């Protein structure tokens, strides 16, 4: 009889710890959506950084003229800054004044 009681108690304890993440996710509600938005913005940021590096490599290899490089680089960096500002906003931070959200 004691073995059955200990087995049931052990089962309840394991179930409690296994189901803890599910209980936490239900209680947080918006945090799951916020985490998904942050992950999406992080992915966009990394993609934009790759585009900037690719543009720099194309310019160094002579595939882009100086004028085209400056235009494309400025455009890509402005888009990257916008993504960084969105990340700051989602995380509840205020962008720094005059830096577009990033220190120089």
C-alpha cells in the first residue's frame, strides 16, 4: 500500500515539474508574442547585416561603383537602424537621442 502511495506522489511531482512551462506560458500571455516578435526582429537584423557585408564585398571587388555603393550602403544602414529601433521598442527601451537608437 505504501508503494502505491509513494508511486502516486512521485507521479504527481513529476507531472507538476513537466507541466510547469505550460502553466507559465498560459499565465504570461503577451510574453510569448513578444518573444516571437523579438526573434523575428533579430532574424531581420542579422539578415540586414549580411546584406551590408555583401554590399561592402561587392564594392571591394569592383562590382559596385562608389556612387552605387554609397547609395545602397546608406539605404541598408537606415533599414538596419529602423530594425534596431523596433527591437528597442519591443524590449521596452527608449532609443538614445540623436543616434537612432545606437551609440556611435
